[in-house]
């Protein structure tokens, strides 16, 4: 790994982390429910972006630095699987069994759908 690769990942991660904070909070403020909709929204959007990136990079000669910056840096900091896991555990501790299964099922299903749609979009753009 060279310094350009490290900087590409770091810059993308910086923007991704800040974007996650604002986007997740924005969703949560709109919905105003204790269910972690903000985290779910971030993970679904991140899946969509990753699918688009995959679709585009399969058909073009995208710089490896852009792939690192967006794919690992931005999306690695933007998506929040660890937060998803923690919030699911907190729902378990609160005895919210239905919400636990709803959070797991909808996050995974919507994430898979979003990455599929994103891949199709990215694959047809080019």
C-alpha cells in the first residue's frame, strides 16, 4: 500500500463519516421514533452506492484511487454495520422482540435490493 492509496481511503473515510452523522441524524429527526431508521437508511443508501460503483467499474477504466476512496473510504465510514448490530442488541435488551426481527429483516432485505438496483444502474450508465 502506498501513500496515495492511504490518502484516497482517508479522504473518502473523512467525508463518509461526516455524511453518515448528518444523513442518519436527518432521517431520525424526520421520523422521530426510537426505531433506528437513520442507521437503516444509511446502510441501504450505502448499499445502493456500492452497487452503482460496482456496475460502473465493471465497464470502465475507473482509477483505482477512486475505487479505494469511494468503495473502502467513503462507504466504509458511511455504512454502519457495527451501529446496526449495537442498536439491534439494545432493542433486544429493551425486550422489543418484534422490532429486533423487523430491524434485521428489513435492513438486510433493503440492503440487498439497493445493491442490486445500484448495480443495475451502474451497469447501464456506461
